[in-house]
C-alpha cells in the first residue's frame, strides 16, 4: 500500500518538496496511512520520484516539526498518533426507508442564480486573442514591489495590525492613503469617517442596495449599463427604470422624476465608454435636488484616464451630500485583490460598516496593509504611469485596427479606459459571433447582457485591451472581422 501512494507529477506551480508534503498530509488526514507502518525511506522515496534525497529529507523533517510524523531511531518515519486526536471518522449515513428530501425550491426567498450575469472563461489566457475586459496584463505588474510590501506587512512591526480582529474597522493606513492619494485626484476631499473599505466595488453596490432599496423604491439605471447593479436592485424591487444613454451618458430628463435612487457611471459610462460633460453633471445635481433623489456614482476606471484632462468626479461637485461615490483598485492593481471603497456621509458610512460587519466583519487586514504600503511607497503611482503608457498604445492600435477592418463600428473612447464598445451590422448576433470567434482563438464579450430590455439589440459587443499584448491586437481584429463576415454570409443564406 505504501509503495503505491507516492506518485506525484512535476509541475511549474509547486516545488517537489511542497508536493510531497501536500500528498502526505492528505494521506494522513484521510486515514490512508497506517500509523504502525513506516513510510518509505527517504532514499527509496527519492529514487521513486527521481529527486534528490535532500528534497525528501526536508519534506519529512518539516512534517515532523509540524507534528504529522515522528521519527523513530533506526526504524524510520511514522504517522504521529497525536495528529488525529480530536478527529472523528464520519460514519456512513443510512437513508431511512420512505424518507423524502427537503424541497429547497420552496424555501428559497430570492433566486440570484436565475438572473443573467456576465460570464467569462477562467482559461482566458489560453486564447490567442483575449479581448477580455477587467483582467490585467501580468507583465505590467511590479510583482517585486508588491512582494516587498507583502514582506513588510508580514514583519513583526506590522504583524499585529493585520492579524488582529478589528471588528468593523479598516486599516487606518489604507484609509489615509485613499483619502490623501486616491480621492484628491478626483477632486474629492473628505474626512476619514466618510470612507469605508469594501470587498471590491461589487460589495459596495450590494451594501448600498441593501440599505437604500426596498420594494417601494424606484431605481433609475443606465441602459445599457452594469448588469450587476440591475440584478442587485431586482432582488429588492421591481421598480427599475432603464434610461437610454446617449453620446454624453445618462440624459437628465423626466424619466428621473420618479426616482429615489440613480445609479450611473458618469466619468466612463459602462459599457459604452462615453463621458458625461460638466454641464450635464450640473443639471443632474440640480435635478437630484429638485426631485430629492440620491445618486450612486460608480467611478470604476478612475485611474485609466490617459487621453484628456480628467473630469472631476460628480461627488466633488456635490454640495448636498446626495452622491455616494464608489471606487476600486481592481483596474489599477488586480481584480483578485478585492479591495474597493465607498465615500458617503458619516451616517450612511456608519450603517454600511455595521452591515458589512454582519456580512464579512471586515475586509482582509493583510490585503489592506499590503495595499496601503504599496500606495504609501509610491509604487501605485509608478504603476499607473506604466499602465497609461501601455494602455495608450493599445488604445491607439485597437482604434486604428477597428477603423481599418471594421470601419464605423465603434466610437473612440475620449476617456481612455481599457475597452471599446463595438456595434456590428444590424443583423449580427454577437452571442453567435462570440462562439464562432472562440473557435478561432478570439475571446470577445457579447453586449446584450448589459441591456435591461427584453428586446435588446444583439449586435453589440465589447473588446477589452488591458490583457492582450499590443502586437496581437491588429491581427486579432483582422481575424475577428473575417469571422463577422462569415457570420453575415451564413445569415444571408
């Protein structure tokens, strides 16, 4: 039995020593190793795995140090009998005759799983032309600097700051960096009690909807817009008012008169990329005052303006505390970090903090402290400059490629950002196009999901360029145009 257990595969993602440890720990905890039977000798294990004996010795010794194994003189290594203390072996559960299963479908009060959501393949990096939105180019990220900040966060000096249970509170160093480094770039100057760290912007949207939306609340959203905003609100109310955006974002018209809450992305409309001009922002704030509604401003790509002068955030123009501002570090750092923030009046932040505490207690302290150090030491500013140079080139290459191979199919994003909103021929089905393009190694995102209307147009799709190398953009667009022509030819038959 012991001779057949230890077969592992060499991989670039884990050391052999780590794999040996992982396999042995699993075998021990699952009871697959007899405590009275010695493990293979280090010499034999090394020969079986074709690795150095020292690699096996180190793995075995680490397991001895952690209490999984014991070393017996002249006998070898054995499973420690103490490691399984307090663990119970689960007994098989016998189903009584005639027993019925609980009907979970009758007990569910909401069904978020039934909603349509944005879906992206996890293996997007295997595509030759990944025009996927929201991912990062790993070659642009300063991993050494991030690792150094992580090392500092793990030092004794900061150990207590991120290992302690901080209840509902955030890392004061991160709050300070958000307040002093990030928000002033958007023209926002607020004290600490108006900032809450969230698990990404998504968490902030959920908290806001939970606090401010009920079945009697009327919510105005952009059309097209961010599907997760729409879905969050639909879990709580059916009074959703989609407002068709134009070349300047959400219009300020009578459709907003009945609204209690307005969600929008004025700086870089999601997904069309248009920017709301200053005069319309002023009109929107005046309308909010007249009709007494609250505005939620999602500034999701606030760090990717590399084309023109930045437009101040709507929050910076707010004199009545009607605007709730949401930001995120997903686009400038990486989405897996799950760090965002919201800015709002103290009373709302206090309730949002209390609700977050019920949900997750607080955002991960280790991530907060590492990100705070990354900001404080200037690495984030350096990264933004690097991203701006890279994204501007890709923005130009994609604009030129679209003009050459798919003319009159898109509007050049005046803000910059990381994507193009593209419309194909009226008869094009972008979801069919997505499937056909994937077979050619091209990853795109169909646009219908962004519309609330049941009869939404199907010819829109989005092309992201944050995660695709510059030299692959033009060939990918050329190949995509070929796929579009093939789709239209099939539709004409």
